[in-house]
C-alpha cells in the first residue's frame, strides 16, 4: 500500500468522499486546503443528523471557496461545486451526470449511504473518479470502493491511526488494495494537486 503521493499525469472528472463519525471536522481540514480555482466537482456523503441546510452551509462557507450545495433531484453536476447528500436521502450519479435522490431503504444502516454514491459514480466516471474514505465507525463505503477500483479509479483513505473513528477506513483498507493512506492534511494536498497547471 502506497503511503506516498502518486506521480501521475492522469486527469480526473469527479471526487467522491465518504465520512461518518468525526467527519465534519475531517472535511473541514481537507476542504480548507482546496485552491480557489479547484474545478473538479466533489460529491460527499456525510452521515449526520437532520440539521437544517442553513447551519450546514454556514459551517463550511467560511473556509471553503467552492459553492456548497445540497442538490435537488435531477440537478446537474457542475465544475467547481461541492455537493452534500441531503440528510435522509441517498444520492446517486446518473449517466447524464445529474444527481438523483432516493428514499430507498438504508444501506449499512445509513441513508444517505456512501456505497450507493460510490457505486453509481464509478459507473459514470470509471477511471476518471477519485474515491476518498475518511473517519467513521461502520463499514459503509467498502463495497463502493471495490467498484471504483475495479473500474480503474483512484482510492484514497485516511490513515486509521489519525481518524476519530478508525473502523471505516480500516475496513476499506482490508477490502481492497487502496492507492494512498494519508493524513487529512496530506489528502488535501493530494486533491489540490489533481488540478493540472
């Protein structure tokens, strides 16, 4: 397993991130490092309560230059935007690169489910997708990670030793050969470096 940054000329069209317990603070560290001209769309499932969108946007808007969006059903994925799955809805990427929302039963006791997002995004973006799993106390995301890997995407995991809850990154590492195991700071650096000059 590679703990170093990847040297690659490959370009990516989307990033998907899954986080659970401790994820709010983890995402803050990562998103705070993205440059103002970061154009790769980011799709995020964060296991969270049903707090109002206004509070959630305010939490991130102070340190993140990208637009923070909780999408409506059938909303198009746009460059330079960060999409958070709305509470209590699965979020999926359709082949036309729009987002669909679903109230289908929970997966891994979670709705939204990281696996649901990851698997649908893998079908659309294939080798142009980056998957990231952060802190969490369940196994959500590992099945979707396997699909991203199978279709040629890049897999990045938070070092379990640095996670608030180590189970989710640890299960992901055990499930599939990931490309990078990094601290939150280094994940931010890696994602920022995906923008080609």
